[in-house]
C-alpha cells in the first residue's frame, strides 16, 4: 500500500480518507474552459473609476462573508479565486495603463517597482498552490511482531555546541521506544572533544569523529553513513530533543510504502526566538517557522514535494546512498538531497505532529546568520540544479520546489516596497502613471483580498502583517548573499548557528539595527516632505495622500523591526519548559513537602510551594518527580526564592539524567499542547498590535535619542573624547 501523496479525486491510504468524486473528462474540460473564459473576462474587462470601485467593494464584502463561513475547503477555493481575480486584474491594469513614464528616472524606478510586484504576485500564486489543500497525513500502524520492525541509526551531529545542550538529546534518543537490538545512537562530533567522548562512553552511546570538517554537516553525516549499516537513518540537530514515540509515529509509513525515502516532522521550539523575546509574543503569536511546518510542508506533501529539513526526520538508507549521500554541492544540503531523491522517483512525506523540540536562535545576529545560510543555499540550488529544468519531477513538484527557492529572493523586492513612496515624496517621480484614485481603486482590492484569503488559509500558523516584520528584518542581510549565489554559487562560507548562549546584560545591537535605522530616517524625512507638499497644495492631493499612507505604514513596520535588534538579558543557557507534575521535596532530616512543578529544564526545575519560609538559598534537597508510573529522585540546590521556588540540579548521574528525560522532554504528548494552539488570526487585531509595537518603539527611540545623543556630544571637546563613567 502506498503512502505517498495522491492526486485530488483519488483514494488516500496515507490518511485513511475515502475516494472523492471526479468529474467526467469531457465535463471537466468544459468546466475548465468556461471558468477560464469567465476569469479572463473578469481580469481584462475595462471599467471606469466608479465601476472598478464597485467591483472591488463587492469582491471584498464577498470575501469577508466567505472567510467567516463554515464551507471548509470550498471556502478556501472560493477565496483564492476572488483573490487571484483581484490581483490579476490589478496587474493587467498595471502593465497596460500605468507605465507611460515621462522621464528616465521615473522609468527606472517604475519598472523596478513593477518587477517587485510581479515577484510578489508570483509568490502569492505559488503559495496558494502549496497551501490550498494540505494533505494532513496520519501515522501508519506498525506490525504487531517487532521482529518485522527495521533497524534505525540515529545521527546527532555536533560541532561547537556545549555539552549541556547535546547531553539531553543523546539521552532522550536512547529513551525512544524501539527494540534495543534495532536502535543505535551516534553522536557525530566534528569538534573532536574529549569530554563529549567521555560522556558517550559513560552513557553507552556511539561516538564518531573524522579527520577533518570537509563539507560541514553534510560531510559529517556522510562520514557516519560509511561507518554504520542501519536500514534507516534518523537525524536530529544536537539541540532537538526527540520524544519517546518518535519512531513509532514515523516508521509505519515506510513499511506501508517501499518507495518512501524520507519522512519529515516539524521543527518545534521550546525557547523564544528574537522576535518572540522582544515582542513578548511567545506562545501568543505563531513562531516565524510555524507557517512552514504547520501548513506549507503539509501542502507540499499533497504534491509529493515535502523536503528534508536537516533534523527531526527519518531517511531510508538505500535511496540516500543511491543519490550519493547527503548533498554537498550547496549549503542547504537537506533540501538539495530531497530534490535529488525526488528526481529518482522516490516519495517524500511530511507528518505534521511535533515529535521533537529544540532551541530557537537566541540573538538577532545568529538568527540572521542562519537565514542567510538558508537563502544562499536555496539560491545555489536554483542556480545549479533548477527544479524547473531536468528530469524526474512532476509539475506540482517543480512548482513547490521552485517556490521554496524563490521565497528567499524577497530581500530586494521588500527593500523596493520600503522605499518606493520616497521616489514621489522626494523627487516627484511618478512610478504610477495614473491618478491616485485609480491606483486606490485597483490596488486596494488586490491587497485586501490577499490579506483576507491568507488569513483564512494561514490563520492558525501565521498572523496577518507579521511576515512584513520578518521580511523587513532580514531583507537587507539576505539580498546580497542571494544575488552573489546566483552569480557564483561557490562564493561564501558555511557558518554553524550557535545555540545555548547566555546574554548577561540587555543591550541594543546597533550594528545589526543600523540598516533599519537608516530606512526609518529616510521614511521619516519622506513623511515630512509629503506633509509639506500636502499643505502647500503643490501636488495632487490624492496622490500625495496615498504615498504618505504608504510611507507611514513603512515607518510602523520598520519601527517594529528595529525592536528586534534589542537583545534581552538571558542568564539560562537551557530554557525552561512549562509542565505541571506532582513532586515531593525531601529534606535531610526526613521531613517532606508536597508540591508540584511549574517548569523544567535539563539543569533545574521550578516548584510551586505554598510555604517558602522553610527554604534557604543554597540548601541541598532531594526532589521526587512523578509522571504516571515513572518516578525519579533528583538532588538539587535551592537557587531562587520568591513567587516560585527555583531549584538547580546537582551531581545528577547518567541514570538520573535519563530518568529526568523520560518524565520531561521525552513525553510523547509534550509539544502537541502548544502546536498550532495560538489564537486564530484576526487581521484588524494583528494590524492594531503592530501599530502599537511600531509606534511605541518609535516613541522610545525618539526619547532615547533625545537623552543619549546630547550626552554623547557633551563628552567630546574638539577632537578629544572625554571618558566618563
């Protein structure tokens, strides 16, 4: 039985869904022809100003009503049709009626903006293709006879991460429910560290190194492939801690489908990234990666185009070796390996059930560095192994793969959108050769319909307008690496993303924030110039007003983006995860205190204790923590008194650390409680929140500048800087 994605209208054994209806081919062709003619007319029929305003108003009202309906997939398809009609109508008008430029400056700037808009429309259409109909694959059962279960090697590659980060991943991997004679754990240490080797010997895990670090992570994995022989390979980044159920949830699909070469599960994070830290939105607004792992990969799965993401995945060894191992030609070795296996005709799958969790990037610089690597790698693949070309891929696979690569080209278009209104406000350059009211009549439905449609499709995993902030923060930094990779794919270097760091004091990263500050300054100047034009009546009021609103929106987005460069204080290298479990504190004199846990990490636990007067900082205690039929007794030291009691673990043996993993990180239901459980998107609320963030940060920057810069200037006398405390 096959578990790979199946086309619409056929049975899907992977999810257990029945056969859906299919139109007769002749009737299908007739419906397609009629639909094509109707859509073409809706896109191209010329309308005057008031007719276009009416068309747009009716479309938006219809979309709002459909968005709130319970029509399921039908509502999604209807919204996509409305959105694409509005967007394609706008672009048809844009290309046919707004490009008669009067000067070279207007022509250059105008065509640059059109190019950015064409890119955005392409990504919008490909995004609809990917996300309109997610497959929602289910786990497949394993045979009752465990002798039929295959052997699995678990690879945990590491380079420069501290042992405190790697330790729990290894122990949790050892706790996975799988026959012991069919499971082998290997720590792949490219750092070649003695303490890592000693830990593996003590824990009973395999320890593999190599002579050099050629091809970084890909080379590390390939070296391990040559020294192991399991039928399957599971890969976890060294900070991604697997649950006990990982293999039992994933392996059934491989036994159902002999052609299945890879199954990916979500990357889930139990610590906040820089956006969530500085906006204080952890578990309130979806993580930046949630859209990809919550929806996009599930949509790719429909087209048999889900791809390997480097961690939390299982691969069948034979197909992996058939394509030459993990790809080394690009720095996104995971996605490139998937593309190679797809070209060979193998199936790739995605299971949207979090079965591991890891550390998010702690700092903005690390976050940007990681995204630069992804962007550069995807551009390399686009350049040297373009999915639109070459054999072995279906049309759906080609489009899904190419969208994944084109996504990372957003840097330059985003910068264009952030600066385009300045062309008119500073230089009176008309990048739209049309009246302001006509621009509004065509552009507003296009924008509103896409917001409404994406809100319905993405509401659980992405809130409206937040992608504007994500892309603005990264745009400046990924533009050049992407362009460079297109010109020469071999240029650039591979950098590992550091995890488990400590920020001892809050500070603003001025180096990373400088591009946003420059963009903010330019847009503030543009706002001032536009206000003068509007007040003087020297230009058409509607045109000035539209550019001012555009400029003001950019200011809000940039101001919010600037906030992300503030590095908040973080003293824990191992973030804690909320969990309520029964616990008992045992004192040296035999007295006990019954309580419950509030959160935990690999290095400590938070306790809710009604009476803290019995506790003293530095007191050594033992804590018995229970979950179901599992109980472990751990030694700890009281480290914090106050609202909660903070305990640091002390002198835990390997056996105790393994027991701690079993009742905490290894729980099968550990991450499903927060996965996709944030409130649904409400576009107006999301816009309001961003307005508040942006305006508050703009006010804070203004006050800080008024207080700090005069003081800095006052420290200078002539060319001599006077040092003050």
